[in-house]
C-alpha cells in the first residue's frame, strides 16, 4: 500500500464524513430542535426554564 492509496482513503473518508454531517444537519427530524435552539437566545423567558431541559433535548 503506497502513500497515494492512503491519500485516496483519507479523501474518501473525509467526503463521507462531510456528507454524513450535512445530512444530519439538514435532516427534517432535527428541524424542530434547531429552530428551538435558534430562538433560545432571543427568548428571555425560556432561558431559565430551558436550562433544566437542555440536557434532555435529544430524548424528546
């Protein structure tokens, strides 16, 4: 196995990782979660109440 083979595997692996992360970020299943997170900084009333729920966000 030469260095060029390792470079090919690293490139393909990085591309697969990029596609996986992009798919996760734009997945419809995560849309509600990301919209709530985006509004969190703007909602002063929800900051105190959501602090206790922030660790359980993935379980919803």
